[in-house]
C-alpha cells in the first residue's frame, strides 16, 4: 500500500543518511522503525484503573441531592481552599 508522510526536513535528511550508511532503503528503514514502535507498545500492558471504592453506604442522607459544587466546597472546607 502506498501512503504519503509529511516529515520534517532534518529528520528525513538523517533517515536518508542512515539508510545510505546501512545500505538499505528509506522505505525499509521506516518500516523497521514502525515495527519496533508497534512491538514496544504491544508489550506495555494497557492502563487499568485500580478499584478504589470502599464498603461504605454512599453519601450521607443530607447530601444525597447535593450538586458537585456543594460536595467540592465541603471537601475543601477548613483547608484554605
């Protein structure tokens, strides 16, 4: 498949020099680089948010119908916020 890449001139110049020095093509160099990045990313486990809940009973009854601003104000109350 053909595609077009828009690369900064200095990066392209360096890539061409590396390809010439190694006796390969720019295409092969780009392909190798993409394969390495993809393999590296596959090795990294996907981010998973740890479970941070606790065995509570939810909000206190007097706060059940509070909006986010009220809850935020209470959480910073007495902390200089």
